[in-house]
C-alpha cells in the first residue's frame, strides 16, 4: 500500500464516520418522525406504474374535450401530480379538479394492492413506535390510500391517527409545508424535535419551510444526486442503518 493510498483510505473512513455520527445525532434527537409515504415506506407504483396513471388522466381529459388545459410538457409528464396540479392552477376548487383528484385516488388505491414495501421500513416503523417516538405520515398521496396500505401491513397502530395527505386544496401539496405543520400541531411537536424522512426535493423544501430536520432516502444513485443537488446534506440509501441506530440510541 502506498502512502497516497493509505491517506485516501483514512479520508474515506473519516468521512463515513462523520456521516454515521451525524446520522446518529439526528436520530437521537428525534422525538417525532414524519414519513413521506411513496418512497420511504413503500414503492406505491411498483406494479401499477405512475407513468400509466398519468397517461390515463391525460386521456380522460382529452375525452372530455379538455386536452388544451395541459401544455405539451404536462401532457408528456410521467407524474400524475403534474397533471393534477396543472388543471388545478387553471380551475382551482372546481368540480373538474375534484373529479380528477378522485380518479387519481382510485388509481393510487389500485396501486396500493401491489405496492412494494421499502426494505427495512416495516421493522423501523415498529421499532421507533415501540421506543416511544411518535410517528406521522406526511404525503402528497391520498390519506385514504395510505390508511389502506398501513392496515394491510399491520402498521396502523404505529401511526394512528396521524396520517396527513392530499386534500382538495392542491396548492397545499408539498413543497408547501401544510401537511407537516398539521402533523406537528396535532402531536404538539416542536419542529426541532421532529425529523422528516423523504425522497424528493419537495419533501426537503417542505421540511425546511416547517423548520424540521430532514433525512433523505435515496434508493438509487439518481435519487441521491437529485437530493444532493437540492441541498440535502444527510442522505441514506438504505433504512437498515437507520434501524440499527434507532436500536442503539434508544437504549
């Protein structure tokens, strides 16, 4: 081993250690944890693709003679929330938006039946709940769908009644901190005593606006890069290490 190689190895080890200690401190301070749903808890559209849902919403609008409500970019979007937000911007609070939102909720409900649990999420949720940390879901997905999924996984008691999701007021979707603030107020939590776990820049921005520390979850390099470029300074690619630290910091 050359001197340069040895030095590089020490720097890498120090970086890993610093990251672990930062994560340990963040977890140790958290008395309330706010989970985003699609990503940190499960892959909602693992078997019922979001791209197909977005295309179906666009096709439904076209069938109503409303194709012109969307720009070409919005029509080509792979994200159903992009379609929903676009219509809401033009017709806020309308029956059309209510119909479109309900259609998305139904699609999310179908997706929940084939959703793939995020590795280590179930035991992490149960462990955090068991040691007295209070948990909430803060998501842009339908709260009805979240409850269906949690019930199916036997996780309802870990969160109930704190599930805060999409409402008909679509301007309040993340990155607006509305759902986070609802959770904090309902649990009587100071923002500094909480932790938000999310996988998108909108989660990060909502956490910042609410004054809540943020832990990014990135299941692949692309997700990690997007979060890092958005300014997330603490990102994990697996919840296993978080589970391990919860077990040690709670002793």
